């Protein structure tokens, strides 16, 4: 097994080219009906007329070592110092953010929908109420009337509607936002026509002001998971609102305005902290705004929040020990040493899944039809004739299943801290707290079974080598079949990953364990390619490495509908592999509006996706953090891949 490295991309190389975006766009249009308010002030989502409220939050597995929460002090004059291994792609324009690390932008912004301590939606954010139309196509929010931007201007419904149009469109870097944009409707019915005067590529009617302090957005099909997309459960700032007037004042075009936000994102933001310092290779520093409305519910016990970029684990540990840092992701190998020095550990429940996937293995995937080379195209770029090239190995479900059976999950579990930290449960999309998950119901990783893996690999027509049998003895080689056909025409089974991702301290070792198992039991000559996160994503989404596997970390979520749509249920461009068996089940999940129908629909979609095994996971991680000796308690949120809920910090 070999490891190679690829270079890091610069910022302006991170924006998705229009040609790539074109692969994942498919739109239609539909009307909307009158909306109905949710009515009460409890923790529920919008609901359709005649149905009970759909579930909206996760209560993750409680940590048995946690005592009741402590009372907070004012924190006047205090600084909380948090260490991180990544700032994401370092972009302050929300349209171009991508990745879970944009949780570090949360202090600057407020979200439309907040979450309570049980991870349910609450009305403490920018929105005080929300509703869904009787046909399920239109979602609406009522904005609070006391929110202001950092420059003193009031937050208005016009700002909210503009912000939804600005970041939820096909020019966004995030593939999540592009696939949501594919489903929003247009008043004109010309969703895919960008000729003539429509140079801004906006859908007319995409999001509108529909009443005093009210904004609405309409979709071509029920898309109730969008409530989660504009809440704090989302990994980015999709539910924030920026000042349209401030954005427009920064220049005459989107690029200059984006540059202006990078230079100073403060004036047009509406969150509880001001950004006072940012260095892309060092730190982010925030100062608390004492008059912000959220502080009544979240009295952050510090005036200054300093987030330092420290990639080296040894340096993070030293900072915790010498008292110069308060919270840091940390390797559990250091737990005994740190606890003996008076430090404590906390865990972010169900925060990170180890995600294994390859791009467009399916014969139904329009980009490749499951073949290694692109199909023949005419002068206008339209596909013609039959598929050209070699079928990808991963087109065969027996191969995909064999890859999972061959992985020793307990070895990974032991590597990262044991069964109290790494859990062999859930799918690549859903953890036990997610909507639709059921224990012992076909939604967990395949057991480590190298004999079954080899049997499936041989049935698919491939040789396997002699190998040790974990149960004793030796597996005999099968050599009368064909050798593996490596994607890309090379002589290696290329596997891709990156070093710092979603608080997994030993990500590279995990990938090497997976590669070693595939070499040992299946005879794949495995090479680990280590690079920068955004660069590898662009290679995959750009179609450069079809059939080659990524072994990476990914954030878990409560509502996984967007993941199911984007990965398997978009015929125009699912970014893993389109599966026509998954699509109708996902459509049913998006339209479900009661607790029972939603849970059942999500379960059926997850089960079919897991059976297809276009992606899979050996398990998920409760992200480990160490807290300094001067902190008595801190309660990180479940289903969050980076330090969260910092208002719950309690000082000694």
C-alpha cells in the first residue's frame, strides 16, 4: 500500500465551474397554495393542514458521565480559546462556503430557526414562526421585529427573501444548495432559461416577501426538509440573513461584492458576535455584542472568542496543558495524561461518520452509465450512441458489498478509542438519532466477514489471493478468473482522503486500515492519495475519478433527506450514483408530514439506499474533545462535527 499527496488548491480554484454545475441541474415548475401557520409556540416544524407536526430534532444518545448542567457566570472580561484543525475553505461569502467547518462562522450570524437543548426547532432565532402550505409546496417564515445588522440597519423581510435567492442558487459552491435550488419553483415557468436579460441566473419568484415580516419560498415538489436547511442543524449559514443594502454597496458585480465580504463580513451580519480579527493560517477572533436578542437564552460566559488554527495534535495538547487553550479536539491516546493533569474530556455524540463512496458507479448514472470513460458526444455536447469504455468494478453490487464485508470494523474501533467512542451502527447517511433509523432493521454496517467478501468478489469474476483467516487457518487463492480492473486504467486501486476532517484525529490511519484489508482479503493493490478537501471534492464532482473510492469523514445530520436526494435520487445528476429504486422512496419522504409517515418513509428510503450500497460506513464517531483545567463543564451538541454550543461552557 502506498500513499501519495496532491497539492492544495488556491481559493479561486475552489469555485465550481459552470460546466460541472450543469451536470447537476434539473428543474421544473409548479404553483403554490395558501399557507397555514403552525399556530402555537412549541418546538415544531411547519405542518400541512390536517396533519400532526413532523419531528424536527434529534435527542442523541446521552453521555452517562455528564452531571446536570451548572449555573453560568457572566464571563465578563473572559476569553474562551478554542483550537481547530481546519477553517474549511476560508470563504466569508456564504454563497461560496462548503463543508462542515463553517460552524466557525456561526458566531457572526443568526439563523432563522434555532435549536433547543434537545435539538428541536425553537423560535429564538430570526424567525418567530413558520408554516407550510396545504399542498406542501410553499414554506413561510415570520421574522422577528427587533433584529438588527451589525451596522445598525433593521433585518427586514426584503433582506430575508434576497438572501434566500442569493445563496440557494445554481452558482453556490455547495452541492447541497444547488440540489435544493433545482427544486425551487419560478413564477415565470422558465427555470432553465438563462438567455436574454436573465444574466443573474435567478428564478423569478424563487423567494418573495408575502406579508409583514414574512418571507416565502416555493418548490416544484414537497421539500419539507428545507426547514432543517435553514436551521442551526445545517452545517453552514444557509439559514442566516445578510444585509442586501450592505452587500450591494460593496461593488457593481458579484465578484467585487464577494471580495468585499472577505475583506470585512461584519456590517451586514446579524449574529451575537463581531468579527474583530481573521488570519486564514492563524485565528478568528470574535467579540460579544451585549445587546443581541439571543443572549437572553444563551448567555455566553465570555466576552471574546478566539479560534486558533492548530493542525498538529502535539501542539494542541501542549496548549491545553499549559493553559493557553480551553477546548480542542484531541486524540484519546492522550486521555490518561491529560486527565492526570486536571483536564476533562467531552464528546460530541454522533458527530462524524466514516464515509466510503465512489462517484457514478450506477448504470443509471447519466454522467457515466457506470463506465470508466465518458460517452461519445456530438459537436453540441449531447451524448450519442452506446456507452464507451470499460465497466467500472463498482457497477457490480457484489463488488460493493464485498468491499464492506472485507473491512475489520472492530480494528477501526480500537484504533480511535473503543466502543464508547466509535459505534459500529448506522448507515453512511443516518445515525441512530436520525429520522428513519431503526436498530437491527437492516440499517447497520455489514459485519466483518472476509470469507463472504471473497465469495462475492469471486462471484463477480475476480481473482483473490491467499490470505489469513481471522477464524484460523488460511483462505486459499482463486487464480483462474480475471485480475481486478482498476478505475482510470491504472495499476492501482486508488483511494482518496484528506488529513483534517470533522474531528477525526486518526483519519489517515483509518484509511490505511481500510486499504490494508482490501489488499489482504481481495488482492486490490491499494494506494492512499492524501490531498486538500476542496481539491479532492472538485475532482470527484467534476467526474475525474469515477469508480475510485473516497474514505473520508462526513458530518451526521438529523434530517438526511437532502443527502438522499443529492446522492441517489436526482436523475439529472446525483453526486454519488443515481438509483431509480431510491428516488420514489425519497420523494415520499420529502412529502411526509406526520411523525409516523415521515419515520416510515425515511426508513424505506434509507433501507433501499443501504441495500444498493453506493456508499457505506464502518461506523460513526463521538468526536472527542479535551477541556482545560479552568473549565468545569461544557455540553457540545449532538450531530455536530466541530465544537458547538459554546454558551454552555461553565468556568471553575
